[in-house]
């Protein structure tokens, strides 16, 4: 890098220590063909909250008016910033529903602590604004499941992104969702979009155990799997898919920093080398969060 020159990584200013200052400019990437690709479609905007409600213990549902609704697809996420200047990094939150006509996205999230940002989000109301960037990441490949029998599997806070997938996927949808207890949020919406099978850790609703227990108890089979949830759940689903020769797509959950592939904080092991870092890993926020299960090691 030339002295005094500053480059940015998709909107994140990177300071050249030789320059003594920081500047912000538009990030340019090179495609595989060598052509420049501008990342101008990923701008921070002030989204307006249309509504917010608590739908379970510690679980909140928020509808946002945002430009991201125009291009979002199932499996993608948005990065949400608090209005607290001491918190510089955003919180990545999966997209639960998309309403293109109204230009709105729905996010369903869990409050994870006083200082995590989600607590501040939960205290906001209709008319408030929140800075967001999105849509980010890739989505579930809808074309792969067309006309097939599909498992749509979600666990914990990995349940919400399965809803928009269930609404858009043209397949025989078997929705298998796992919860901690009787607070089966989004259940009614799921029941309008497929056959629903529930597992709960305490056995209060459906199968006692996890989503794999629900599949076994109900004797379910599928041609393709789409899943989102905690790593132990995805690890079990990946093993099940490989054992039975089922095509499987998993959306990985991981702590993210920048949310746009710049910082390499959220990587997972992959079979092939990543062209960005030249090592065997994938950036979950940029290359994912959805991966073909055989691409990654978890």
C-alpha cells in the first residue's frame, strides 16, 4: 500500500499506520473474472420500526421498513446497530419474514443480555429508527428443493429464518422445529405453511428431545434438508444427511464482528481453500451463512 493511502473493507475504514489518519471510501472487489464489483448496494440506512411485540419469554418480533426488503431472500440476515455510540459493532439478526409490497422485513430475536444490544432493541417502539445494513450473506437455494420432499429444520433462535423459507419453497414441506419448552413461538405461522413437527427439551409439546428425535419418532423421510440452529444440532443433521445420502444445506450460527467478510472473525473449516484468505476456511457472514453441508466441517 502506498504511504498515506487508505483502503476500506466494505464500508469499514482501515487505517494505514504510515498515513496517520483514516478515510472512508467505497470498497471495490475483484470478481473471479477480474472485473471490479462495487459494493454500493450494501449501505447503512435508518430503518423505521413499524411494530414490535414480545412473543415469548425473552423473544421479540420486530417489523422494519427498510430498503433491504426489495432484494432479501430466505436465509439472509441484516446487521442492526444500536443508537449507543459505545457499541461500534452491529448485531447480525436473521430475516424471519419479507413483505416486498410494504417494503418491510421481520426479525425475531432473543434478548441475550443487558450489554449485548438486543436489550436496547427490545425497548424500542413503532416510529423509532435503527441503523441497519442488509441484506447480507447468501440464502437458501430454493431451486434445489423444487418439487421435492423437504425437511425445513430449525432449533432455538434458528427457528425464525425457517418461516420465510417455508413460505417461498415450492416443495412438500415438512417443518421440524425444536424449542426449550412450551413457548413455541411462530407455531401458528408454520402451521399455515406446511406439516409441522415439534420437539421440546422438556417434553411439554410434541416429541421430548431434539429435532432428530422428532424425525425418528414420526418416521419422516426427505429428499433434501434445509436447517438453521446451534452447532450441535447442525452437526447431527449433517451426519444424518451424509449417512442417508440426502442433499443438505445448513445455516451456521457464529459470533460475527463486521458482518460483511472483512475481519475474518467468523470462519469455519472448509474442504477447499478460500480465495480470500488462501486457507481452508469460509467466512460465515460472507460466504455463508448457508452452506452445502459437505462443504464445511462443524
